[in-house]
C-alpha cells in the first residue's frame, strides 16, 4: 500500500504543488478581472444628451446619438471620400490624356482613354450626387447648398457637409 501512495504522489504531484498551481490560477483570474474593470471604466458610457459619446483616444470623433444621425454622418463621410476618389480619377485622366474629360460620368467607368478610372460613379441618391461639367466637380446635397470645385464647407454647411 505504501508503494501505491508513493507512486501516486509522484505521478500527480504533492499537495504543495497542487496548491501553488491553484494559487497561480487564482491570481491570473484576479489580474484579468482587474484589467477588464479598468478597460470598462475607460470606455465610458453614453451620455444620453443626444450629442453622442466621445471615442477614447479620439477627442474630435463622436459616436452618433441616433441611428438617423449615424446614417447622415456616414453619408457625409462617404461623400467626402467619393469626392476625393473622383478628383484622383480626374488627375489620372489628365495625366494620361493631356486634358480633362468631357462632361458627365461616362469617362470614369468606360475602358476608353486609359480607363476605367472608377468601377462605378459614386453617389447616394438619399443624400447627395456628384457631377462633372467638363470643368468643375460639384457636390449637390439633397438638402443644403451645392458646392462647386470642392467637397463643401462646414460653415455655412454646403456640399458634403450639408448631407
């Protein structure tokens, strides 16, 4: 019987070794719990004032207060990105062909003259459209003032900022 106990003690470890493994596991769980609490406290909670919540580490960016304002903010951001994509396509067209393209959007998606420069002409019918008249790129929001030659201004709101 003593031989059995000695062998079992060697295979499974002594009580002291099992206790230190349990203590190590307990300490790990406690440390992880403290880290989770700290993380949750630094993220903050929504203010409920309708102005959104600031994202940690990004003072100027806020989360949308409502789904509707989130959609409008997303459309305005997409508008600015799309405007820049079309500006880049215009610059590419000009560098390859020596002049700006004709009015409209066909030049951007066709294979002629080094194209296509864009897969599709970007627009969001609910919020804005972007047009090219052969000399000037314009953003026409559904509400607010159009902008000509830029993506708009924030004060007074025009173009992408009026989306």
